[in-house]
């Protein structure tokens, strides 16, 4: 569904030959772009680190539970929210719209 919405928006933009969704949607798109990139990189780093720890300390890793994993993933998804919010607060006027 999300892919269909993105494709629909891209088709609208191509047909209109510009950004027609307004300033708010442009800020949302920029925010989500920064958030998703940071969150994905952080989750990949945590996954790699956890696999390394699992190989190095196999007896200690048996104590990890699903709750612990969910808490770590939640923390990793909450921390990347700070970077885009600071970017929009500090450099809100620095975003250039080409429409």
C-alpha cells in the first residue's frame, strides 16, 4: 500500500511537472527521508553488532529475551527522530522548493 501511494504521488508530480502537494508535504517528505535513512542504518548496525556478540559470547546471549530485543529496536527507532527534528528546527528556511 505504501509503495502504491508513493508511486501515485510520483505520477502526479510527473504529470504536473512540479511539486503540487504544498510546503507541508515537502517538509514531511524531507523529514521522512532523513528519518528512514538514519533508522535503517542504525538497525543494520545493531543487527550486525548483535550477530557479532552472538558469535563471540554464545553463552551470554542465551539470556536475551524478546522483550529485550523489542526494547533495543524501539530505542533505535526513537533515537533517529532527533536528527530530522533538529534539522527542521534549525534549518527550516534552508530547504529549497523547486516548484
